[in-house]
């Protein structure tokens, strides 16, 4: 009887620890990240200062250039911590290249409080976001 009690207690402890870990890791990007955006392999060499705020599964952002990149707001999910999948929920006009909209799947590299996410296109262009978490 004592062994069953100890086994039950151990299982409850493990399960509760697992739930705590899942909750703390569910939204690991919470906070504000600032840095740069650049599209490589383009005729125009331009780097934008960007800021993204992650709050649970939503994001909002801005850039010092209009529609480079095209940020605003949306939702995101993480795919096994190696990819970010953005859904941009903002309405956009048709007067610019929509590939600049932060939307779709990006390869993610996390390193402490820094993150880099990239997206490649069939024409050789590559979008690179380099961001660092800001102190709160």
C-alpha cells in the first residue's frame, strides 16, 4: 500500500511539473524585440529598423520604412522551435510588393534573448530579421 501511495505521489509531482513547464514554454517569445530587417540579393541595399511585440500568440510591429517590411499585426505559432509561422491579419493595399508582408513560415534561430528568422524566395532573395529582446 505504501509503495502505491509513493508511486501515485511521484506521478502527480511529475505531471504537475510537466504542466508548469508547458505553460512557461507555451509562448517563449513574449515581450518586445527590436533590431533590423533586410532583404538580401536585391538591387536596392536597404536595412530597416524594426520592432515586434509578441503577446501570447499575437504579434504587432512597426518599421522605420513604410511597407519595408510590411508589418502591423497578426498571430503566430511555433513549429517545434525551428520555425515561426506568421498570419498577418491587417488589410493591405495593392500598391507594393506583398512579399514584404510578414506572413507565412520563417526559419527560426533562437540564441538566448536574440532571435533571427529568415525566409527564402525562389528568385534568390532572402528576408532576414535580426532581433534582440528588450528589457521590460
